[in-house]
C-alpha cells in the first residue's frame, strides 16, 4: 500500500514568488492534514480536511497560505507570495478518523 | 491548553548504551500519545503509540515507551542504541477527546550516537 506522497520534495524559490505543494494521502483516508516545521522549531499543525471540507484551519499562519482538497482526494497548499520566514519543511499526513496519523516525507521549502 | 515538553534538546550516547528520552504532556482528558522519528533528510515515521490499555507499549526498531498518568509522562526507551538510531525524536499528543483530529508536538530531541 502506498503511503502519503508529497511533491515536490525540495523547492527553492525567491521571495515574492508562488509555490504550490501537493499531497496524495493514503487511499481511503478521509482525513488529511498539513503541518510545518520552520527554522528548527516545533512541528505545527496548519489545517485538517475531512474529505473536501476544511474541518479545522486554526493553524494557518495568514492569508498568504491557501489549502484546497478538490474532490476529497489529493490536496494542495499554495504559498503566495512566499516570504523568507516560510522556509521549512511542510508535512502532509492522513488518517482514518480517530486512528493513527501517517506522515509523508515532507516538502522542503527554501525561500531566498 | 494542551502542550508537550521534551526537556532534552540534544542527547549523545555511545553505541550499545541504553537510552531514555523524556516527554511530559499537559492535557485535560485521556491522552493519545505518540513518538515519531525523523532521520536526516527523511519524513516522520511513527515509532509507537498509546491509546489505552497496557501502559507499556512496544514499537518498531526495538523502542518502547511507558505511559505514567501520575507523572504526565510518556518516556521513550531503548535498551541498546545502534548508530542508525541517530535522528530527531518527537513526542506528540492527540488533541480532542473521544478521538483526535490533530497532533501537538514537542520541540524534539536530537540524538547523536558515538561509535
């Protein structure tokens, strides 16, 4: 069974540019999450989808971040415009409700 | 508010030595507790989890953890560390009772292993 897959694995962009991260959850997992870890700090929750609906987006830092999950399958996280402080690793995860959350390998973003 | 504290930022042990990584949590209800590991350049891998039942849980790679409600702790242990265990370890609590919908992580403990 395929795990959570994320693309791209690494991205280097200039300040002010746009980046879109993609996540494909484990097949059958209605719950999809985005987390991020910036500059060696704690891993922080960003948001949670149940199917295509945003269940909890309390962790989204500001309106430069937009997450979507069309059709309840894969999800994208867009950062527009990117700032230096957005550099870090963005993790996607998925789960069945109330069960273990499985993480992808992360998308490493560097904003220069 | 829920929180997780990992008091040790860095730990260095010799290969073959025993290991204990500390984790304390603050959570009002019965917690769901997890340990994840991130090896260099890799994603987060689940080592073990505690939902209920036996307070000593076994995980992958020879790790175990013990839930102690009285101490609000969930320390990770391994009797003999291997060089490949060098990584960063994260303790996490699942927030929301009756199931959980997100994880709150500690700051992580970076483990170095000397040959």
